[in-house]
C-alpha cells in the first residue's frame, strides 16, 4: 500500500511533460532537476541531508506544476557512542501561477500536497544498532510565494518563502537558488535554505525539456 502514492507521484511527474509549451518567460519553468542539500543546526550536532529529484512545467503562460520526490536523512549525534538516524521519503505536488512584474522579474505563488512515508529510525549505542519502521504515513500541505529574476541570459536568481505543514509539525522555509545556464538545456544550480534554527547549502543539475 505504501508504494501506491509513490507510483502516482512518478506518474504525474512524467505525464505532465506532455503539457510542455514554449513561452517567453524571464526564468526557466520547464526542467528536471537533481539536488543535494545539507542542513545543520547551530550548537546541535545533527545534520539533515536531502537528495531531491524535481520536475517543473509551465502548462500555459500563467500556470505551472511542480513535482518533487526527496530522500531525507537526519543524523543526530548524542555523544561519541550514541546516535539517532531518521530517514524518510517525501513526495510533493504543487500547482502555481506566475505574474510578470517586469520583463525580467516574475512573482510566483504555489500550493499543494505533501506526503511523507517509509520513515525509519535507527538507534546506535556503542556497537549495537536497533531499527524501527513502525511509523504512520503522513499527509500535509504547503504554500509558497517567490520571485524569479533573470540577471542575464546566462544567470537566474530565485527566492521564495514557504509554509510547510505535515501532520502535527509546521515550519517556515526560506530558500534561494542561483542558476548558471551553460547551454539551452543544461544548467548548474547552487542553493541555500534556512529554517528557524538551521541553515543549509547545496548544489544541483538542471536539464531543460
């Protein structure tokens, strides 16, 4: 049963490419992207690593869809002999709209569903390791507002603020991306993310279609 939402997420990811259109926009809206991000918390010895695959597609001049699939790994070091590691899979499907504020600046607003599943906790103490996957799948929603800025034909800059609510937890996420277009269908991405008590950086590859 846990695999059904995953199949639906992947199906929407690839089928949405059929709606691809060529529109004159200041920043890219039609691409696949691979990302790796590390997030750390000040004064706490833990680290969150995220491996992300996403697809964004502009389906008409003013509307787009965005699908993300992420593997999340969070390790908390208690001391030199004890640690906790939490892993999970997350799927996200958003619909959004773009408003041209300037011929080189877009305002974007998007919202959608979040699904977290396959969560597992591993506890290590000295040489003993115990794992548990007895966790319920969790649904939630998110909403974001952002700006997409064309700095030049080669460089793009994107910033947004998102509210994410899953089950009984919620957070505000601030993120930024700097995109370097190396060709008509290939770009390098540097990204940063900030939460209330943590900050992270990452990098990625973007493939246009």
